[in-house]
């Protein structure tokens, strides 16, 4: 019976777990070497009396007084550490090997935008598109209340201008109102009032390089659509088969431990 084919995405799913296990094993091994050296030592202390009192029931010969059993050896500890590390190393090796053939087309609604993109590139592209999305979210937009039209005379493209805003400039002046006409006996009674007298017209012109809220929304939808297509392409690329026979950890472990496995 043929064995089940392993897919690249299956190894990617367990890679971080293997790495975490290897990291914990490394920390535990270092801690053992630093603080538990007594685990690597065994000791037995015996006593043999020169004379015994047989009448008191004392037995002749060697007596065990204390014993500490050896719990582990450095070679065993190193072997266990390197085996745990090796499970992560082999997964990484198989993933990187599979990534050399893991590829997929980037498609949108049946249209191929780009062909044969490596899975590793698709992963980086996905990250870059998230960064693009973050930039798009910060785009300032123009005031939708005002009316904006394209300015064909502008020295840049995508320049809009608003309808000019007309205001009246006024100047404070004095206005004299005769309340009572002058007579031979009395001067005229005049009321002086300060008023704002219109003196001209101001026309304010405004240009903008901003985009509308609708255009910003369309840009965000566009990047989301492309991001979704990249995710699907990466998923298809990660369907690449992995060769489980590709292993390197054992070879490395045997090389590293050779000095303590040699018989003196």
C-alpha cells in the first residue's frame, strides 16, 4: 500500500511547533548542564570494619553506607537534544526543498495576471500588499459637499478645482443722518452712524490633488481583491508534494557527536 503524500502546507503547519519544541529542549539542556551537574554523577560509599563483634550480631565484610545513582550521561543528553532539534531541521529542509518547486499562477476571475510565481515570493507579496493596504487607509479625501471638476489648464494631472467662492469686501465708514434741519437760531442735529460699506468683490479659487471618498473606497477594494488572489495562489503553490526521505539531521547529529562516541 502506498503511503500518503505529504504536502508542503502540512509541514508549514507544524514548522513553528517543531521550532518551539526544539527551543524548549535547548533551554532545558542548557539549564541541566548549568544547574544539575549532580545528575551526571553517581557515588557509592562502603565501609569494611577491621574487626566485628559477632556476639553483638555484627556481620563481617563490606557494608553500604550511602549511594547516589547516576541519572543521565552527557552523551545521552546531547543525543536527546540533537534529536529534538533534528525534527525541526528536517522539516525546514523539506520545506525549503519543496519551495524550490512550489509555484502557482496569480489569477483573478479566470484571468492570469502572472504565471508560475514561487510560493516564497507569494508570501512576501502578501506582506507587501498588507503594507499597501495600510497606506491606502491613510489617504486624505476631498470635501464631498463642494463641487469639484477637472482643471484642464493645470500643470499636473488629476488636479481638480472647485467653484469659486464669492465674498464681498466691506469697509467701515461713517454715515451722517440729519435728524433736525438747521435754523437761524440752532444748528442742524446730525446723527453719525458707522456702517460697513461694500467696496468690492473677492473671488476665491481653490485647487486640490485629493481624491474622493468613493475613489478611496475603490482603491481599498482593489487591494483586497488582489490580496485575496495572492492568498489563493499561495495556497495552491503549497499543495506541492514534499519528499519525506529528504533528511539531514541524522547525518549532522552523527558528525557532531563523533568525538564522544569514539572508543578511547
